[in-house]
C-alpha cells in the first residue's frame, strides 16, 4: 500500500495540515441523505486546494475546498468507496 493511501486514510480520521503532491486525484461516492441517490465525485489537488467535479450548489461537496474541508467531507458517513489514482496511462 502506498504512503499516500495510508496518509489519506489516517487524514479522514483526524484533522491535520498536510500538502499532497500536485496532481493527486481521488474519487469517491457520496449518498447525501438516508436512502437517497449516490453521487460519484472526483477531486484533483493543485496549489493547496482540492478541485471537485460537483455541480450542485446544495451539495456538501464544494467546487474548491481546502484540505480540512475536503477531508471533513470524506469523513462523512454517507461517503463510500474512496479511491486514489496511483497510475496514469499515456494516450
């Protein structure tokens, strides 16, 4: 398991200021209400901010978030299947 994955898992459980490598990509699912629809999101870390694929203004997932905000979202009980992109294939 990569150090980045271990660090992200531990970050979900505690608040700490850490800067990840620019280009870090995480995807996750979130169910906003009990029994509600599950949404898929991706987030890209660049310049000390997480940029997400959210389109809803009512979502707890904002378009741009600090690490503290982002990991608070990932710690939400409605979040599942958090994945870190570890490789890319050139096209």
